[in-house]
C-alpha cells in the first residue's frame, strides 16, 4: 500500500491523531478500485484501514508514545469512500463498529473510477455534517 511509507516518518501519525485538536473533523480515505502488487493478501476494505492504523501505531511507538487501549480506528480514518461494485469487499458493518463510516460512490461507466461531481457531492455531504444520512443511503449496509 503506497500510503504506508508516508505514515511511518516521525511526526506523521502524531499529526494525524491531533488533527481533531486543530479543528479537523474528518480523516477521509479514498479506497482504490482494486488490489495491486502492494496489497497482495488484502481481502477487504478492513485490511486497508488496518494497514493504515498499524502503520500509525508503529510510527507512534517509534516516537516513544504509548497507544491507548481506547484508541479507535477513527483516530486515523473517519470515513472510507469507495466505488460501488468495486472488486474489494466493503465490510461496512465491521468498519462502523471500529468507528469508520463507509460511503459508496457510483463509478463512471465501466472504467470504475470516481466521477468527480459525485465524489464532490459525497465529500461535501460528509464535511458539512450531512454525512450520516448520506452514508446510510450510500453504503452497502442496506443491501
């Protein structure tokens, strides 16, 4: 996962965990459409978020900081935005239990890429606080 090396340098995980203290409410991950050579063995969206959480924990421990047993995955990722019908299984209920909201976006045609206007609407909805209703409608939880 290309993002993991970006999370390991000293101070990055600390900056992510303190974003809320500085007024940022959301830590949004846009999920790739499919697994690649760096994600061999990843079976679901949970594996992606767990890799980010684990990398942040490693970074914090390398700084000599302790990780609270009450630490939540939402300390690092609050929302996972994904393409509906992507080949990566989205285990929205399991992620929700860990504090991560899942929001599905319709892809552009058969290309399976984020459609800019749809993505903008979803991001605006999440960031404006309208996210909870949007998330319930957009996730696969209700299928």
